[in-house]
């Protein structure tokens, strides 16, 4: 063996072997999937949050989360195809935006490792974006009857589909409105159903922190009688459409003034869909 060959064998080859050890990445297979996924309905979007098991299991191997969505068939309780990628994130929450209000979708999340392995998908969750608005002033009839009525949706073009310009109407208390605000001699405000087929129910047993705390419409408890409007409390309104399907709206009383209420509202325009805000469904 020549001196040059001996030098290569003694000095260079061990160095190359060491480099292989340095740059070889662990090959432990896919990370665990996120065990839970929760969603919150937004106006034109859905906010997602999931458990962080993939990162906690191996912070050094974790690369990112991938968020998927697909159309959802509410009547058959079925996620349809195709699934598409909404986006990626290194955090365990994400907002899927630019979605169509009233169009139900399925969501699921995977984790990707630095080696490129993708985990199994998280449990799927269904959610439906819906219209909303905040701090709308509606007056008591005793203060200003021209602005004492509220209607969630007026189908002005008669096509059965809601658009933003048809929603959240403050009108005369004498008009064909869903609710009329009344104030008694003691200053107590009530929300009184007016339009045929409209009923109201108090949401829960305590005030709600925001409109987004009002979840799915209850199955029972609706009535035609008025309910007291109390600052911080939430309400769900059930309306019968011309097509025979129920539609649901949510209200939160922001504040009670001397002559008017400030209301936040949301409306689910998907016929028969009781989902107003979907949160913390496991």
C-alpha cells in the first residue's frame, strides 16, 4: 500500500464515518396525532384549536401542523371529498378564513416531523361559518317605535339564500320583525317575538362572556312569550322559514341604556342547522 493510500485510510475515512453519524437524523416514524380538535364558528371562517401531543412527544422532531378541510353533508352526517389543505402552522391553533357562510365543512389536523413523516389525522370536527355583527342599537317601543324591531333575515330577492345586505335589520316595532323590544314602567326591557313562527329561549343559566360562548341552539325551551333582556346574557331565536325549515339566530345583550339595548347577533343561514357557535365539542 502506498503512503498516500495509507494516509487516506488513517485520516480521511474515519472523518467521513464521523460525518455520517453527525448528519444522520433519527428515523422513529410518524409523530402521534392530535388527540382532540375543537372549533369555533366565525363570520366567514372557523377557528380551530387542538391538543399538542405531537410537539410534547418529541419537540426536536416536530416540524409543523397541517390543517385539512372538506365539505360536510349535514343531513347524512358525512365528511365528503376532496380534502384540501387550509394551511400549516407551528402553533396548535389556526383560523381557516375566506369560507362561505352557511356552508358546512369538516376539519382535521395532522403533524409532520422533520424527516417528513405525517401523522394520522386528528378526530374530525364539523363546523359552519355564519353571519354576525356587534353592538347594534335597538330601541324600546316606548322610546322610539321606528327602531324598536329587529329581524335577522329578510329574503328580499326571494331566492332562499341569505346575503349580508339582507341581514340584521333594525325596523319599526310595527313591522314584520322577529323581535320587538319593550320597556315596562319599572324600566325592565323584554325581547318579545312578533313574526309568526318566531320563538325565543334564554341561553344557559348564567351570563355569557361573548357572542362566541353561545353554542348550538337548544332542542327545547323556545316560547312565544317575551324574555327579560339582561346585560351579558345570551338568547337563541328560532324562526320558521317559508321553505318549512327552522333557522336559528343568537343574541347577546351588550348593555341596557335608558331607552335602548346594544345587541350582538349571529345568524345561521344554513336551513335546519342549529349550529351557531361550535366550541369545545369533544
